[in-house]
């Protein structure tokens, strides 16, 4: 009898997060164990893949137990970005991270209390499972009679294999990667050598068996706009304005800025041409195909004949004659940009508990929505966000706490470094408890101060089972990608002086004055206090000394300042009248009148005032 069982993360005692649902015979389900292992997610995703689920490991506790494969596994996932060019696949990896892909049979519909989406597949082995969003791949068989390939993701793309192109049936795999015009516009703002590039075709990934060379040319049809339209031009200019002000994308070293860039309006140019560039891993990467003529067709289409295998190819519409090496540099930068996301680090404190913080790595386009959601979660502001930087899927963002503040993930072990693994569709998030290193530090400041220094560890430097401290030790010698200031309000210290050191006055007038001045200190704002200290005949050094003696307590500062001013006057001075005049001078006529009223009332009902003052 086959039963479906939901599995929770066996490593978590408190989490109620469902790792997966497994349908198998009941005697098998009793021996299956599931663990969520998101710490190894950077090792799972490959280029052009985006993780949309937890990474789970499914194992059998009884090694001798024979499992009647296939069994069914359904993995919850959330995909926020979808389109014609991407597909949802289940990725199955073994202990050596050799992977295969399965197309889910069923995706929609909840299970029990879970109302989200699941990717359901039949599997023939246990291992590491994840759900990824990847470029949609279509497979075709080209026979001796030839074939015209029209992929479903973009009907404008066509590969026409004539009869006799292959001597036997050949399997062809095709992927189409669109290139946003705004990305081309951005690259044009970064480098003068990119200016000749007006537009590009999609980037085509194609896989042929190398043992079957082309016997005849294959005709390729691709979309490639001759000129960006007015809408795209406006988006280019807007993209330049935004990126120059905020994003500051990081471009590889082989595209360094030579001089200031500006958008050049494309026009009719006799030197305009179309250039095909291809990629083969065995031929040192990208190269220009000078012997291929690219022709312009109607409706924004282009065509050319291909006589050799290429793993990837793209057509560039250029406005002038350019050396192949410069076009190759542009395509490398374009590929790098297609794999990267502009993001920033966001830091927020909990509104009612400033010792609790949340740190997120947020795509720049989602920043406003994320900040709004944080406010709904009672995380106070203003939230600190870093400068924008480029990050790839699966890269590690390393966080080192410096200064007088350190952090803990469990409220016990403070002083550790932390990391977040960036996944565009997974919302990387870290919640920590923070406290001061030295409670007597940052003397003279109302806050404890610290800094979160943020580093980035490239995927190629991520070693299996490497912990956070090792990653940081390897990368902290590099320049940080950003820094975030961290503040924590100081505790209000209650100092109980010995009875013999307290100054106690038995004079009712002095007690009355102390009560009046404390009342006035509570009524004055920080701005009023600053103006009053300037109005009163007090030295600047005296004011600074009083602030240092009472850091973080504005009422005590104002009270001691007023007491010092009163003690500095002769006994014969009409202090009430003089203080009332200074209050009127700073624009607090209401407090001036109330002060005189309270003073006169004190002598009308002296016993009540004396009792209140005590």
C-alpha cells in the first residue's frame, strides 16, 4: 500500500517547515529521513539557474532496506519570476554533486495545511533534491530529411536544417536567452568601445554531437531590431540616469572605463553592419566569424548560414567597423551581466527591541517592496541599506561585526561572523541578537557604535563544507563591497549613591527651587535647551561638561544646567523674573507665565508645595 507522508526538517527541533512529501510503501516511509541543507545551496546551482526551493537530502536509515523504486517526491517551492524563456525543473544530485534534471509531473495545488505549489517527480534513487528555475531547453531530432526548428519560447527564432545535412538522425538541444535592450544600453554607458553596438539578437545555446559535422549549411533566423525604438531609447536614458546615481554595476576588468560616456543617438549610417560571434569551449571561447554574411530580413529578422558547430552564438548590430577583440570583450561583459543581479544589503532593528536586527540581501528592483514588508513586521526605521553592488546566484555574502557591537544567532554565542547565500528568488534573510562588547565604551555618546563589514566570496572560491570563519579569513584581505553603521541605545544606569554623599537640603525655598527647575527641565525640548544654554550666561565648557556627566539623559542635563546657573547668581537676584525673561527670549512665553504662576502659588499654599517637593 502506497501512502503519502510529509517530512519536516529532522535537524530542527522547533521549525514546522515541511521539507517534502513522499509517496511510497508504508514500510519504506518509516526508514526515510529528510534534512534541509540550504548551507550547500551555492554548490547546487549552475550558470543561468535560480534556486526556488530548499535544498533537501533524502536518505534511508536502514542501509539494507530495499526500496521499490520509483517513489514519488513532491517539493514545495515558490517561483516569483517566470516567463516564456524559463522552466521549473527538479535537480537531483548525488554525493559527488553530479546532477540530472527531472520535469515535474504536477506543480499546482496544496497538500493538507500547505496551500502553496509543489514540484512532484518520480525518482529512482535517493540523494540531494532541489527545485530550480532554468533556461527552457527543447530537444529535436534532425533526420536525413532535415528539419526546421521553431522553439516554443520564441517563434521568431528558427533553425533550418536542409535534407542531407546529417548522414544519420541527430539529437539537437536548443536554449534561447533573451537580452534586454536596457542591459545593452547600460553597457554602452560604461565603455566607449561598446558604443558601436546598437542592438543584439538573443543569445542562442545549441548542442550538437561533434561526431556529426555539417554536410550542408544550416540557415538561422533570429530577431534583431535594426534600431531601438523611441520607447527603448527613453529606457536607455532612464537606465543610464538610474545606474549612474544608484546601481554602479561592477564590470569585469577587461572592460575598464577609458573616458566619460554618453548615449549616442543611432542614426542612418553607411557603416552599419551585422556581426556574428560564436563560442566553442575548445577554441579559447568567443571569436568573430568574418566569413559569415548576416543579412537583414523583414520585420526585424536577420538570417545567416552556419557551416560549423557552435555551442553559443549571438549577432551584434554595430554602427561602425570594430575589431573583433573589442566585440568579444563586449560579449564577455554581456554574459557576465546576464548572470549578475544588482542588489544591496538592508539592515533593520525591531521596533520594540533594538537588540534584535534583521539583515537581508535584496535585489534593487525589489527594495521598496521589501522595506514596506519590514515595516509591517514591526521593524523600525529608518532602515539602513548599503550601496548597490553586483552579485551572482549562489554567491556568499559574508558579514563581519566590528567596533563595540557583536552579534549572536541564538542569544548565547556572541562574536561570530555570519553569511548569507544570495538567491534571487529565495529572499536571503538573517535574524540576529546584538549587544555591546564594552558597556563602558563609546563614552560621551548616547549610543554604542559598531559596523557590519560586508565581503563577497565568489562561487569558485566556495569549498565544500567550508564554515563562515574560514570563508571570511580567506576574503577579508580583499576590499569590502560595503559597510553598514550599527547603533544600539545605551542602558539607563541607576546609580545609588551612599546616603552620606547625597546632598539634602532642609531649606523649603531650595526644595521648591529644585522642584521647579526639574519640572522646567521636563518641559523643554532638546532644541529649547540648546537655545536656553546659549541665552544664559554660561561658559561653553560648562555646558559640555554637564552633557558628559549625564550622557543620554536630556532631562538631567537641563536640570543640572539650570541648577548651576542658579547657584552662580547672587542671593539678592530675582531669579524667577530673570529666568522668565530668558524663557520669553527663546520663544517659550507659555513656560514663562507658568513658572511665575507656580512660584506665586507656592507662597499661597506653601504646605502643599512643600509636601509635593518632598
